[in-house]
C-alpha cells in the first residue's frame, strides 16, 4: 500500500467509520497496527514489540481497526455500477471477448481461507481440503454450490442478481441457470489444459471454454492478490471465529479500496493486470505452503443441478459458441 493510499484510507475511516485513537495514540497508529497484523499475520505479542503498547491495548486497537474496515465494507464491497448498464472495460477493449460476452457483468468463484475453531466445532468446517476453512464465494467484475445456493436464495444478504439479459460467468461447480453462464462440461476448460496442447482449441465447445476460462481468470487473479497481500488469510491466528470472519471482510474491503484508488499504483495488481493468465500461486492456497487439492478446484460437484432458465442459458451458450467459431476460424 502506497503512502497516498494509506493516508486516503485513514481519512475515510476516521471521518466516516469511527476509526479513533485515545489520549495516548492516534487513529493513524491504530490503522498501522491493524494493517501490520493483517499483512504480516503478526501476533499480538509481536505487535506489542513493534508499537510499544501493552497486549490489551494492541488487542483493543486491532478490534477498533477491524470494526472500521468492516463498516467500510458495506460501502465498497458492491458493484461500481449497481444497474449493470455499462460494458466492463476489460470486455469492451478486448476483441477476444467483444461482442460475444458484452452482457457479462462479472465472474463468480469460491476460495478457501484457513480457519481455527474449537474441537467440538471443527467437523462442520472440514471439507475436501482436509482441514477447517472458511469457504468464501466472491463476485468479481471482469466452487461451492452450497454456498452459492445459500447466498442467492436468502434475499436478506442482498446478492446482486443480474438484470434481465445479463449474466455472471461461473465455473463447472455451479448450476447452469438464468443469469449464470457456465462452460461446457464434456470438454477441457482450464487454460493450463490448453497450454499442454500448444494452446490449440478444437471445435466450438473448446473454443468457447478457452475464452470463457480466460475471461473468468480475473477472479482467480483477485484471489491471488488478496491472499498474497494479507498473509493472515493463509495462516489464520487463533482468534474467536467471529473475529476471523471480520478479518475476511476487512481484507476484502482493503482489497477493493486499493483496487479502486484513483492513483492505480499497486505492485501486485500491476503484475496481474500485465498477464491475467499468470495467476499468483497464493490464489490456490488455504494455508501457507498447502495447495488446495486439484479435485476441489476443478471437479464439478456431483449434486450440482441445473436451475430455472437452464435451457435458456444453454441456448445462449450455443449461440455465443457459434459466433466465436465463425469469427476465429
């Protein structure tokens, strides 16, 4: 995070989201403590040494900083254009995607975040990774069907449904239904699969899948930058679980704030923007040094069933595939 972004973040959190210090410290130091712990996964004891405060003081300031960032999240973790009237720049400026995916409003995917829970509660959070994790489903402009169904069926969570005629790109683990366009299941999909065959796509289904996967890579790139910046996500400390949830939300708010800052100066984002195919390895880690099993990433879930409007989306997919085939062959 550059100094300019830090100062703008400080001003916004202090003026709008109740970030505060005390008689002995400033809001600036409170934010610095919070970012230090999140970015380095530093312990309270380590932060004590760095900032020369008692452990109770560090813990209290960390909570103040997290609360302010979670409040910011309500403003910043949402679409830039809630009406989805504009075509995403990445699509509009790239002949591989335009006009085929002009009605795509973003991509959806899931990732795992390391979690620590009491022994009696661990079982409910252990999935195919073999250890407890939070499963995060995110929408990003430019794998877990249970989380998808929970988010989309509970209206109180305010899921940003696509308007008529628009859709999200989803992976094979999600249902094909109105507003959610998944790839063909009966052929290769992921970019590394095509790289192993010299980048050649045979037939309209493979060509569609290759371009779909390339466009959807934006969200895996976002996960990579997010986990690379905030190491605590890949090696969660033993905070109470509600605070672990706060940490996920707070770091997502920070991710969006940095990404949307007018300066557009950020080293990690610049690397991903330069080559969207080279996804940071951190995107596939749920714990430092432990990669998410390939089965979890790539395999469609056996209980994923198509939803309402599936035939409509299948026809749209076929139409796009025909159009791409005609233009690229």
